[in-house]
C-alpha cells in the first residue's frame, strides 16, 4: 500500500461484523484462564497482560505508525520527550556516552545535556553540519549511539543522513532520528539508513492539539549481534536479561529486539504509556496526515516568501525556500516539502519580536507548534529559555527569532495577520 492508504488502513482490520474504526479498549487488565498462562507471559511477553505494557487500541496505532515509517515495530509513549528519553536509555547506562547534533529541540537539549548527565550519561554535542571525520573523531570507546533531528525545531537545519548514518555504522553504532517535523509523509529516515525513529506525536501526527504523545519506531535493521562481537557493546541485547527471567532479545525476538527490550524493560519500569483514548485521537490525526502535510507546506512557502520580501525581517529560515542554506539538502531528503514551520529573525531583536507577536490576531501565541491553527512562539524566552547564550547560538537561535507555524487557514488570512504584526514594529 502507498502511505496515504496505510494512514487509513494499516494496524487494524475489522472482523466480519466488527467495528469499522479502531475501538477504544478502556481496560487496564486482561483476563486469563490459568496461572500458567500468566506466568508464561512473564517469561516471554507475546500477549496483552497489563496496560502499562500494551493495550489493543494503542497496539493498532503502533502497528500503523511502524508501517508508515517502514519499521518492524513501534511503541507509543506519553510524550515526545519520553520517546527521546527511552530511545537513548534503551542503549545507554551510567558511564556511557552518546553523540547528538547540537541543532535539536531545546527540551531535548536540556534532557540530554542536564538530566541525563545527572544519571551518569554523557552527551557529546557535534555540529549538525560536521563532516564525517569530525563525527567519527567525537566518538569515544563508551559511545553507544548517535541522535539527530530530520528538521530541527526551531532552527530548521536539515540533517544530512548520508554523512551521519555512515559515521554511525562505520563505528558499529545505531543512529536515532527525531522525525517530528517531517513526519513519514515528507521523509522516512529508515529509507536513508536510520535505525531508530522517534516522534512527538503531539505535533503534526495528532495535528489538532488535543493530546500529548510520542513514539519510538524500530527499523529492525541494526545488527546488534555483529556490533556486540566487534565492540563488546550492546551485551544486554544479546546476553540474557536477568530482570526478565533470562530473556534474550536478539535470540528470542530477532529484528524486533530493540523495541521489545524498550517495552519489557523501560516501559515496565517507567510506565509512561498513553491511555487508549489518547491513541484513538492520535489515529484520527494519522488518518488525515497525508492530506494535511501538503497544505501546511504550501501555506508556509507562500508566507516565507512574503517574510523574505519585508525589510523588517533580518532573516528567514525555511529550507523549502530557494536560497536557504539547507535548500539543496532539503531537495534531496525532503523533496515533497519541509513542513509548515518557518523561523524568522526580526530586526530590532527581542523587543521587536514581542511587538510583532502581540499584534497578531489570527496566529495564536502558545507553547505549541505544528497545529492545524497558525501559532507563534518566541523560542529564546520559552522553549529554549533554559539554554545558555552559547547553546542558543549553537541551536541557531537569537533574541529576534520567532517560530511561525502555519496552520490550515486560507493563506490570504494568514498573510493579512502577518502584515498586521509587521506594521506594529
């Protein structure tokens, strides 16, 4: 099936006379006919047994997302931050390190650079435009993985998959990519060699600002056993898991080893699993995602062109716009569009940016992005407020930057609102 069809039909197949849409299974528990049946699930989890691990409604949505991204399995989480956290913790423990592109979401920078540091895990920051040699040089003997973002939020840098994937795989490391802004409609990182994909489903996948969520997708392509033999790393993927009765993830689950380990170890212990109702809402968003993404891109391109023509704008960052630093790279990896988010830098700095935002009437000033409604945010004083000046520069952010997320309104109405905002500067 093509991806538009997968968005509607993957993950759930109604039985004869059954409900036509994914049913909401609002239950925390599942009943079994014998003690031995339950005991067997604690040796090898192959069925539903408790809502902290899995749920039929969530399972159907997980299967749909895995199919859309081209992976062997998916695990929903309660937020995008939880997905990023678990994706790394599934590989790293105290004393380990991992590499991350310095141009990623501010909340993830804080998570990796501060919170994980407290847990004894070092994040090594590398410039998003680093060469193959520079990335390889940053890798330490204790480095377990590499993390990047397809389209960075809000710097809108474009990740060079070819360079980063080669550096990772040449060093027997898996690579994780946050694909939130692109969604599988505009880019499928697994097709470029990425091993693990994460999303904040709160954004475009949901699209309607009704519930938070995240997910981790396993490509099933990374050879854990080969990497273990070559480096001694990833023993917990190959050797028996004493916390789960000697389960061997690669031996017992093959290509799905990573995602099964994430569920049986980390979801068991952290419990950040979404409710069935949340998964149901997410599915509604997924069903229209292939229709919505082209409209976001079309609106954003027209608005970006208008910003480019204004003498009050110091800089327009939109990879879908000819002349943008990442235009050529975007044409390679995201030929169908680069989402609906534009970053602009307004002349006059922070004060001018605030005047512009406060004058808007249609665009909503809110801590959100990638909504069906146009919204704006001042990253330096909101999502990236916790970063140092040096980190802000590394993330491509200045005081005059405004993140402008185009919605699905008529583009002429969005442009009238932009004119109103610029007139207030």
